[in-house]
């Protein structure tokens, strides 16, 4: 019999914002316990560092330029099945979703039962969402396998603090607690163009208070993740349930003088990813070698559920052989893309990362420059790396079905208008240029 699968996802969690990973400014005992119990992918990224596109990728196995949700509020292609529909129809699973969904143009109830819909503020609703999930685990009385997705909001509530523009509201507390405010990141003052989410005239105190607040919100959601995890371990399903924990994207957290998400620097692009199944998945393992992505979630879930992959999942790979310690020819690089601000696509290898924009590229040697402080794209020493990454970009475009403005999007586009066309044109030009 295939296992139950419990997929817990938080919103906007920086990949280093866990005390288990050495962060001294935050205390996350519940997620730390999951890290100790499970398998951490330390080189984990999101397909697209914004809420709706990343979540659509989780549940369809397709990249943002394929499923149509290229920025928040753009509609999902209605022809694509989601994991709830797929596991229900192909594997006979009970599919349950609790909390944040946030996939435009897809009613979650098409594929899931929804005991609790959640709320737009984590401080108000995360505890209720976690209690609802715990109640399902506590009261379930059937052996039919389940796939339960639980969406928690925090630390996303930091977005509301970011709107304060500094110096007002709760930011006024900053001066009263200077001895408790974390320092600014080492690359805070890096001379790198700020491409997204510039805030108002924040003082250093304001920035440090934002970081402090972000960590307190992380601690809030940590407790709720723990409530769900502890309920699973106390249930009769503990021995036959795969537990997956991740985030849709990270947060600027002052790195590169950024907040929030939507760009492809590591602070927004990388995310924690932990998988646990005592006795089946190694405990306390930290994989620093394999490059994984949120695009792999659907492939992994389908693999463990023993159902065929979702249609045309050309990029996603199942984590199962990695979790089971089997040798597998894994990917050499991972792709991320964004349409927030300027169009961009990133190619990341173990040591090098290129962010391609429509008018230039930035290359970082992240082995020696993990904070991305020095663009080496103009250095002839790295010309071959840049050319290789350009070829990876072209191969990626040729392997996916790039969406275009189609009938299902007509009349549903938000105020941003048609972003599909410039995406298609740029991708096509990159693919043709690399082939010339």
C-alpha cells in the first residue's frame, strides 16, 4: 500500500532562518526537530520566487512559463490537472488541503476537501490551520491513503511591516531594543543594483528591526509546524506517512539591501526543504551536493504515491532515489525564473550561477562568493562558464512548452496586462541565439 503524504508549506522562509542551520538570531525548536529527524536538501531552490507561481509549480509539476501563473494573480491554465485531482483519480487518495492555497483560476475544491480555508494573515490564522490539520490526523478513521497539504502563512506577515516605510508603527520600538536587534547582513551595502522591493528611507535601526521582526514571525510559524508534526507522530499514521516541509520562496532579509521576493539572488530564490519518514528516510542527513527545486515536489509525491507523473513534467525529478540513498544520475544545474520587475532566468551549478536579464547577464562564483557581491560576467576567465549557462538556458526553453497569451487567459489578466508575449519572444530569441 502506498504511504500517506503530508506536505506542509510555509510562506517566505529564508533558507538560513532556522536555528538548526546555525542562525543565532532565531529559535526554531520544532523545525529543528524535523531537521534532526529527517533529510535536509541544503541546495534547494524555488521554481519562481513569488507566491502564486511557486505554488502553481508545486501542484502541477510545471514551470511558471508553462502553467501560466508568471506573476501573482495571473491565471493557471485550466487544462492542467493539479496534484489533488491527480492523486484522487489515479491513486485513490483522499486529498485534503488546509490553509493557504493562492493559485489563481483554480478552485482548490476541484481536487481537495477543505476543512479550513485559512486567512491572509498568519498571526490571525496559522494556529487555527495547524489545529485543523492536527484534528484531521487525530480523528481520521480510515485506512485509505491520504495526501494532505497544509499552507501556513508566516513569516509572510513581514510584508505588512515592510509597508510601514520605517519610523512609524511598530518600527518605533526599534530604538528601545537596540541590544536585541540582529546585525545587518555582510552584503547589505554591496554595490549591486536593487532590482525589486526598494523600501522607503529606512534607517539602519529600521532595517535591523525588520530582520528582528521577521525572526519573531518565523518563531510563530515554527510552533504551528511543530503542532502538525507532533500530531502526526502521535497518530496511528506516523509509521506510514512521508512528511515534506518547504517554503514557496525566501525573503530579502536585508541581503543586498532587499526585502521580500521576486528576484533571483540567493536570499529570495533558495528555500529550506526537509523530508522525514523515520525508518525510511535517513535522520539528520544534510545533502549539500544535489541541486533540487520546488518543481520536484509533484514528481516526488507521484513517485511515492505510485501513480504516473503529471503530464509533461520535463523538469521535475523525484527525490526518492536521493532519500533512499540510491545512486542516480542527477541534474548538473537548476533553473529559476521570474517576471517580477525585469524578466530574468537563473542557471545555477554547484559553483557558478548566472542570472540572465533581457539586456545583460550577471555571473557569480558562489563557491567563493556565496553572498553574490562580485559580478564576474566580464572576466574572460569565466567566458566558458557563461557560454555553458547560456546553452543550458536554450536547452531549457526547448524542453518546455512556453505559454503564450491564449483563450483561457483572455479576460482574466490582471492590471499588469500581457506579460506572456515578451516572455515568449525573449525565450525564443535566447534559444535561437544559442543554437546559431
